[in-house]
């Protein structure tokens, strides 16, 4: 049984994240989506809100669990008895940081390996930061996030959409 963890901030979850989640759910027996409870990043959504949004958008996939964690990713990997970390690669700009992270985690806990999935071409520009920026100014985010997430985004930003 291979258990993998897909960690991230997911502030909010986007179609890019959901694509990685669906594709990696097909590759492993169980996929844990790990929502980082990182106070230093001051996210727009609380960790509970981010967990709930992920649960809502992945409810049709039986082999997925959504959990929050704080602290080191390798400690969460150990606690959950996982052996693979999944990350998405959008562009060369992601590569340097991701390589460093993967190598550090492997040194800290040699059992764990990181597997990279390349972003789907149509989502390779997409980030949670872009979604937050567009939503703040009342722009159309329907191509970036599912409708239920868009509603929450506008609500959070105090934008009324007709
Ligand atoms: P972090 O704050 O750790 O970068 P994110 O929630 O932004 O967390 O992203 C989690 C993971 O999903 C990262 O590996 C990131 O590269 C990947 N990712 C983010 N957006 C996309 C996308 N549009 N397509 C594919 N992977 C993505």
C-alpha cells in the first residue's frame, strides 16, 4: 500500500491543484492532501476554511483524505506513515525551490521521495496568488477555481457579484 502526501497552502485551491490531486490519486492507494497551517504566511483563508474547501472539491474521490499539519513536512510524512511527497511543477521558476525542498526532505528522512507532476499546460500560469489578486479587484475567476470556491473568494474579499 503506497500512501502519498500532496502538501501545500491551498489559499485557495485552484484548478491547477485539483488537476494534480486527481492525477496523483490515480497513482497511489491513498493520497493525503496536507494543508499547511503556517502562521508566518498570513493566509487569506483560515486553515479550517482551506481544509473544508478541499474536502468539498475532492469529495467524489474515495481514496483522498484532507488534513492540516504544522511544522516540518517530514514529521507529517512520518506521522501518517507515507512514503511519497507529490509536488506540482509549473515552470522553471518552481524548479530551484522544489529541488532544494525535495533534497532537504530526503536528507532529513531518507525513506521519503518526492514525485513531481508537471502542470497541465492550461494551468501552468495559475497560482493561488493570481486568484487572490484578480478576486480582490472583482475580476472573473471562473477559469481558475470551481464555482463554490469563487463564491467564497468574493465573499471573503467583500465583493458582490450579480
Ligand atoms: P506552496 O505555498 O507550498 O507553494 P501551493 O498551495 O501554492 O503551496 O502549491 C502546492 C503545490 O501545488 C506546489 O507543488 C505547487 O507547485 C503546486 N501547484 C500550484 N499551482 C499549480 C498549478 N497551477 N498546476 C500544477 N501545480 C500547481
